[in-house]
C-alpha cells in the first residue's frame, strides 16, 4: 500500500518550529512536579488571583438570560463603548465605539493587527527584551522582525533615539510594549509622543501593546493614544487578562481609526466570527466596576515586588532593579552563573531547578539583552515567594550553580 505523505502550509511549519529553549526549564519542572517533587513555579505570567466574584455573578446572570449567540464582528456595542469611554477619559482625543474592535485575547488582537498592516517579508521593528509571544506571530505571518536592544546596564529603558536610528527604508511598522513584559520598563509620555510623530513622518505604523497598563507602581501608565498628537498611524492593544485576573476568558481589543478599524472588523469576522456575548458583557461590567479589585491586586503585586527585590539584592552575587510596573522581576545572575555559550540565565535556571526545585524563566528568549538574567513572576503568594527565595539564597551560597 502506498504511504500517504501529508503536506502542510508554510504557516503551520513556522509554528511547528522547536521552541524547547523557551520553555525547556518550565517543561522539566512540570515533569518533576508530576512525579511528586516539591517544585516552586516562578515562571508563568498567569495571575494567581481568582476572577473577582462580582464579575462571576454578572456573567452567570448574562448566561441566564441567553446571551450565548453570535456577536457582531467588531464586538458587542456595550463593551466597545466601555473601552471607548476609558480611552476618552485618559486622552485628549475623543474615542468612539467605532474605533474599537474586540478579539479573543490580546495575542489574537496583535496577530490581527499585524496581519492587516504587513505583508510577508516586510519589516517590523520591536525593542527587546520583548514578550515571547511576538515571535510565533511574526513567524506565522512570515514577517521580518528587527530587534532594537534596550540594554540591561540602562535598566532596559526605552531609548527613542536608538529606535529611530533602527528604522530603515524597509520598516513598515514599529511595535512597542509599555509596560514591558518582562522588564517592567515604562515609556514616558514624551518618548511616546516623539516616536509617534517620527513614525508618522516616515509613513509607518506605530503599535503599542499595553496589556500591563493597570499594573503600575512608580507612576500611572500613559497610553500611546493619549500621548500621540495624531492618531492616524497609531494602534493600541489592551485586554483584561492581567489586570482583572481574566486570562482564561480570552478577551482583548485594538483601538485605531478609520480604514484600519474596518479591516480589523472584517478580519475578525472571517477568522473568529465574534467573541461570546456573555464574556463581552462581563468584560464591560468589569471595566465599569473595577476600581476596588484592580487596586487590591495591584497592591498585592507591589508588596510581592518589594519582597523579591529586597531579598534578591541581599544575596551576594545577585542583583535586580525594582520594576516600575508589570508582574515580573528580572534578576542579573551573571556574577554567579557560568555558561560556555555565555547564556548565564539559562545555566542558572537549569542548575537552580536541579538543585532546589525552583523554576524560573531564562532571559534569553526575551531577547539578547536579557541573556544574563532570569525572570521571576509576582504571580505567587508571599509565603510561596519567601520559600522560593530561601531556596535561591541557599543555592547561590552553596556554589551548586557551577553545574550550569
């Protein structure tokens, strides 16, 4: 019998690439935990809070009245208006529900925006360290990703001059993330305004991923949409996954203007055929009545950040900067980890898991600027963090990191 040899698309081949270097330590940690080992996970960005009960109650009520049918391509009007109202309150530019398109999660919104703006082979410029999820999206769309370093010795801060210098004739779009996953760095209003104006002058798009906009410590987040003088080349992406502990609800959105909104709505209609009605209405409720529980979660993250930063900076050989925002702390391990290929973060993470059963994420997958770092999440209770930090301190003191 003739054997059938299936053929697959280039898109699926791009997504089928081995990503073991990204999640290898985490995957091994889960294998150890499945065998009964006492593993502490400090690697994931999924909030460890439950979705607030008032949101759950409202969702049950919307289910009870049958809000389980098809939704408009661009999203339910009640949610689009709620998002537009928030944008209008924080920006000098009025925002209409017609400027908003809803997607099943921020990652899907990013995919849709890039698919509508760039053709295969065209250049997208992104500062790094950056969110790991950008890579498979760019691979799937066959985009040419050009990275701009935000060096660790400058606390991973944005440098608009570096970004502007990296923009070339082939650049079709720039995508920034503020606050940044993984570093917690925040662009200033002046930086965003300058970058938006420069991109507009060059005739290119500026996309801003603002998924951590509600988890800030040093100062309030400034949206690109409020900082930019003109909005015709600006796209803002946000969602509820982090701020409202709703990562599994899969709800995000893009805010733009004019023809792009129409194209995004048609793209959503062709690919997802609308998000669930009851989830969208629950999201609108969450945005309207979120002040208490968002502040409660933000305060908890700040306490956890302060705990990690104080403990890490008291361990000889380790150091970290207190992040201004986000759910992570980046720890420099270059003074204590050893690696033949110079990837100190991966060596440290592997050896720490072996010796102390603590799982942290190596920095290299976020970009070359983070290769000497590991990322610790704030999505764990203070007691669990303290237990993990005790193990990290013992690990560094023992010298077992040499195994890296």
